[in-house]
C-alpha cells in the first residue's frame, strides 16, 4: 500500500523544512508546491490566520486532487495592537519596489517601530493555524502559539522570518539561535501540528486498510 501523500501548500522553504522535520516520524509522502510549478501564488485575503490557512489548503487540494496541508502564520506584537499579524510576510512591502520584502526588511521595520519601547513592553507571540483539506471537501484546522519578547537587536542565523528578533524566555536566546530540533519542539507550528497528529495517524491507518 503506497503511503498517504500530502501536499504542503506553501512556497516558503523555511516552512517546508520545518513541516518535513515535524512529520518525519509519520508514514507520509510529502510533496510541496515546488512539485506543482503550475500552481500560482494563492492570494491571502482573509482577516484571520485561520481563514487564510483554510483557503490555501482547500485551493491546493482542489488543484492537485490530493490532501493538502497549509499553514498561515505570523507574529503578533502586543505594543503594536497585534501587528504585523496576517500581514507578517509583507510587513515591509514597498509599492515602489516590485520585489517582495526580505525577512531582514520585515524584522528591520519591526525593530524601528519598537525603538524606545522597553523590554517589559515588547511581548509578542507567533501564531500558526494549520489546515488540512481533502479533495472531497473534508477540512480540519488546528492552532498553535508560542510566546516571547521582541529583542533589541537581531541574533542567530537558524530558522527564517522573524526568528532573529524573537527572544524565548525559556531558553534566553532568540529563535534563530536555537538548534532546529529545539525550535521544532516549542514552536507555534510544532504545537499546531501536534494537535493534528492524532488525526493524521488515523488517516495513515485508514490508508493502509485494503480497499474493498
Ligand atoms: P506561504 O503563504 O507560501 O505558506 P508565506 O511566507 O507567505 O508562505 P505566511 O503568509 O503564512 O507565509 O506568512 C508567514 C510569515 O510570518 C513568514 O513569512 C514569516 O515572516 C513569519 N513567520 C511565520 N512563522 C515563522 C517562524 O516560525 N519563524 C519566524 N517567522 C515566522
């Protein structure tokens, strides 16, 4: 019986790496959008991480006719009333420049906005909503969060996105200083996926049963 195939509905190589590591112990064949170059960028129009994750997963399941796993995630900073939130990937977007902002553009803008804000008022959280959609319309979602502090300056070179400026109280280091296996134990993405894992295991078991 071939393993259950899942498409990771993301263009972000950092997410692909982490999802692959997080799903390593499950018997699934993982594809990503790199395997489907004909699928265009899926616009994220929703007001919430959940809406965006659901829309991405459903669209990719429809187009590939395979179960699709989508993650919409981002950073919420308390002193900025939850910004950058769903706009995390495009926070420093500049309409005069066609290229999307780099990770350093985004966290650079964040550090500028927080200039002068003391350590005690720099609380933030990473949020991840993961959606698993099937071509037949079944849809499941799960959420994970990870709390921290926005550092005064970037440190570390692991991970992606805002990791160099996200300081974790538990390890007293930024997320980009932590080895990937540690980030993958505590991250918002790990927590969301852990919530979906029982479901994935039951789908794998189901997939192994001979079809009658
Ligand atoms: P896809 O939509 O193709 O999945 P994306 O990068 O556009 O890729 P999102 O719209 O979900 O993904 O934006 C998430 C952004 O939030 C991401 O680009 C990072 O800037 C940030 N982010 C999410 N998870 C993160 C993590 O684990 N560490 C650091 N930053 C993260």
